[in-house]
C-alpha cells in the first residue's frame, strides 16, 4: 500500500509550480496582474445571441475564472465563471498558433482569469461556445482551487473562505445574489410609497431601541465610550420629529449575544417609520412588501422550506392574539391569573426545564411562547397585543392596559418582523423607559426624550431582519448561508 499524500505538501508544491509559471511570464515581459480585458458580454448573454438552427453567431468578448479545463492535443475546452454564470470557450492551435502550445497549454491553470474573443457556435451536444480567435491571461491564481471546484467539504471553511465557496458552489452564489435582489426590491417598494432612505449613526452614546447587550468601544478623540448600535429606531424617530414623516434605513446592527443557526451578532436590519398610521397600517405594508418582493425576485408567493413542505405568502395572513396562543398551548384558561410560582410549575410539566429565578412573571409566560408556540407558526401569522413589558416603545392597547398595540410577524417558526403603534407621549415614554431601566437610569437616551417633547406625530413603525427574510425566501437552513461573511472566531495561524 502506498504512503498517504501530505495534502499541505501537495498544496505547497502546486503553489511553487504556479509561482514558477508566473516568473516565466514576467521574464518574457508579461505580467498578468497588469493586464485587463475588454468584456463585451457576460455568460448569460450568449445563448440569446445564437438562435436555434444557426451555425454561427456574432463575435463576443468574455472574461472570467477558469472553473473547468480540458486540455487536448490540438484543441481545448475551458469554462469561464463570471458574475452571470458559466460560458464555454474552445481554443485551438489552428486559431491561436504558437500561443496555444507555448502559452496556453504550458502556463494557464485551473482558477486563472482569462479573456477570450471570438464567434459563438454550438457544439455537437448543443452547448453555446465561444470559438477563440484571441485570448489573454489577465490574473494568475497562485493557489489551486479546492477539490477541483466540486465544493468545500468543511462547513467552517465554507464561511471562512467564502470566496472559494462562491466559486465552487452554485447554490451559495444563488442565495447570496438573491439576497441582493431582495434588498433592491425592498428599496423599490418603499420608494414607490414615498419613503426617504436615510442614514443614522452606528456609534451611540446610549444603546437604545431594543433590549440587547451592546458592543462597547472607546472613542479616543473624545475620551469616552460609545456603543455600536443595537437598533436603528431612536434616530429614525428623531426624523419624524423633524418632519420627515416616511423614512427607512437598511443598516447593520450589532448585538453582543450568542451565535446560532438563527442568530449572528452582526446583522442587517430594515427599520421604517410612517406618520399618521399605526400597527394595523404596518400589517398591510409588510404583507404587501413581502408579497411584492416574492413576485419580483422569486416569481411566486410560495416558498419551499429547508425542512420540507411549503409556505404560502400570498393572500391574507392569519391574525391571533398572544394571549390566545398561550391559553391554547398551556390548556389553562386561568393562566394569566396564576401566580408566577404556579406558572413556573406548569412550565416544568410542559417540559421547559427550570426557569431562571430572576425571571419576572411575564418572562415565564414568554418562555412558553418562545419555546412552545413560536416554532409552530410556520405559515405567516400576525401575533398581536403582546405584554406591555416586552416593549417600552409602543402605545398601550386602549381596552387592555396590560398589552401594547404591537404585532410580531412569525413565519417558518421565527419572528420576521415586529411592528408598533409608536409611543409619542413623552411623559408616558419616560415612565416606560424608566420602568425598563430600573436602577440603571443612565441607560435612558435623554436626547431622544427631549426630541419627543418637541412633538412627534402618531406613527407606525416596523423592523425586518433582512438576513432572516433571506433565509425564508431562499430556503436556507442556516442564517450564515445568507450572510456573505458571517462572524467567526479569528483563526490562529502558526
């Protein structure tokens, strides 16, 4: 039995071979890193330029990375990957002369970037191909691709070396390009409704707008600490105060919390605020927005689940009160009149384990919702009238002061978008923020309260986790699959 190969040694040897080829090129006066190519068409353009039945098409000039390379004696086929897909090219000694044998066959490798110019034709198998009249090497790949571009075997490597994953994995490219189109479609929808896109600070003196632990950094010039924003909300509401009555922002937010298949500490949030409406106006808006995005990007309002089955995002969506879901799941019509101790005992019977001793009554109930209710909400559901303690920035429900005018849109077993009738009473807002902060009143954004005292119109507000929406619409199994470069532990290199 032969000795197993040292993969690192093989990789290093190939690196050395490619370095030698680069040296030969430079000695001959050719530096591929100083070259360029006039790209007249991309791969996706080519089929339409060669109608069925036509033997030959127009001349095109394409460029991309070599992802397949079949070198033969007098002719070779290569496949080039560009932003639109893959195009096949046919290079021959007859067309290229000595450049075919002395340059292409000896110095070009899988993974290199080349440009090809020539007429389109169709092979015997029917594949649209560029017959090369000229070609150029425009960037040399000094390291070979992994596993002949059949994919990356290590999931960690997929996220750490996303650039290789994008080359090797068509599904990854599709998902991440679909995410880009989702954001483009969101913007078009909001612009069509008169929303202005704005930018607000990522560094906050006080982290507000959500209940989350911030990342803290020190600003040397001012000699004080700032937090990376945990939400976009409070600055966008200042825009309402200033008269910008329909605003949105798509921005990165940062929460110093856990990593999981549903959570990344750095993520993209869409937040929007519209004056002279409420949470019910936001229901219509988010339903219309998601349905339009689905039609534009996917061509359908039905999406497949990674776990199997489908989600129907068309038509009207279910609406149900938070309390009714809790009562239905616990089977206890007197749940909300029970003591905290009785609820904790019920949680044990429901298999939820031991609640934390410092939890308040509403947190025990919300554990039932988070663990036993939300995961069952697969089809789109507006969960309304949640407990007032869960959000201090919304208006109280007029006929039920224990709840607030809020909905949480749940799809595929997780929250996609919360929305509120925004609190614009500065005195009530202060009271609610102080109740949430407890002894840590220094965490209250006094500048925001000052802005409210100048007057904010009635408004509805909405937040959408763009990464989670991407998971939903692409059928991804993990939020990391819709984030180009997800958060990872830094790699230690020896």
